[in-house]
């Protein structure tokens, strides 16, 4: 099991929570012929975020990936890269460090931030990232009973 986070182009993301979650699901299932390992396909801010992020959490696959694991093997992460989003699977033992690094770099590069575990969506603004949508625990439990 992994700890999953995503950064995204805020201009491409839908403006409502449910539409965003649907967009996220579609993006994870898309097969539009691009290489999901190559950061060159992403927008410039996402490429810049990726360049900083792989210094902290090296990529396991794709261009620039090392043949050897880093000294701290748990920092090696799996990136799925699209034009408007980068989805990353981290080791559970690195959840706090991954969240902090991902969030801080999202602020720095003015990209959106999505925590797949909590369904929190953060959008960039003049004063940094601001929560846009948050599903409460009650919302998540209720949606399970409704089959959503």
C-alpha cells in the first residue's frame, strides 16, 4: 500500500469537488498515448515541481531514474506524469515527509495539491495554497453507503 499525492495544473482542474474527483479518476485511467514516466509531457510549473521533488524523493522509473536505489530506499517513489497532473506513490513510512515536501513545493511552483487519502484539494493563491475542497469523515462514510 502506498501514500498517494498529486499536484496539478489549477487551470485544467474542474471547479467543484465532485467534478474534481471525477477528473482525477479519469486522469488515472487515461490512455492517451503519452508516456506517463516522462516529465517533458507536463506543463512548465509541473516540470519545475518535479525537478525539485525528485531531489528529495527520487523517481523509481523513467527518464533520470537511477539504476541503484537511494541510501534511504523508502524515499524512492513512483511518479505518473501527465500534461496537467503528476501523481506520486510514496512509502507509508514517509507520509509526513512526503506531504510536507509535496505541499511546500506546490506552493513554491504555484500548482494545485491533492491528497488522495483525504480528498483535500488545495489551490494556489496570492498568499500560498488555500484549501478549496475537503470531504469530511461523515461525507466519506455517507458516500460509501450511497455507493458514490
